[in-house]
C-alpha cells in the first residue's frame, strides 16, 4: 500500500488542542536562566567600552553584597553560544569576582532588533564618551533604516 504525503492544513496539533492555556503561556514565556559566562560573547561592534573605573568598582561591590539584581539579555547563536545584548558591565563584574555563570534572559532577535535594544539599554548611562554615544546612535539609525522605520 502506498503512503500518501502528509498534508499540512495549518490545523493545530492533537497535543496543542488538549494543553491548558497555562501550559501554552509557559512554553512562550521568557525565563531567567543561569548560563556559563564563557558561552557569552560581546555584541559585535559594541560601542561602549567597559572600563575598570569608580562606577565599575561600585558595581562589583554591589554584586558581591547583593548578587546580580537584573538578568542580562542575550540572544542565541547558531553555534550554541550566546551574544550579549545588554549586560556587558555586569558580565565583566562577575568575571572579576570569579563567577562562572550569569543570569540571563534569552531572546531570539534579528540583527536590527538586537542593535536597537543594545543601544537603548546603554545610552542612558551617565559616563559615556561623546564618541561612544555618536557611534551608538549611528548604529541604531542604520538598524531602524533596515526595518523601514
């Protein structure tokens, strides 16, 4: 007996018909996960320099006392590692403390979305060089042009 090819009619699967709304929400929600710091690479062409200054010393002290209060934001890469979107300074502080893992939110983002989020999450910092600010705004503008905004 010949097997007919499966037709995709765009109907929900049997399992999804009988899952609860809570299970569906859980499957789509972002979660905070601890991942190895050595699996996180810096954002390509990250315009903001991470330096050991007074603010970094304060951040290191804060993490030492209170742990990391806000998870970083990363995106998955094809090779199984992650690219940092927001949290470069926290990653540096954790590595200075000898920590091996970092709490992150993993979000699928295209290059333009990642660039806009990276700039927006860093641009409000006080101690940014004008050259860093200018380059970051240029990156953001190019990403927005790609998106047609």
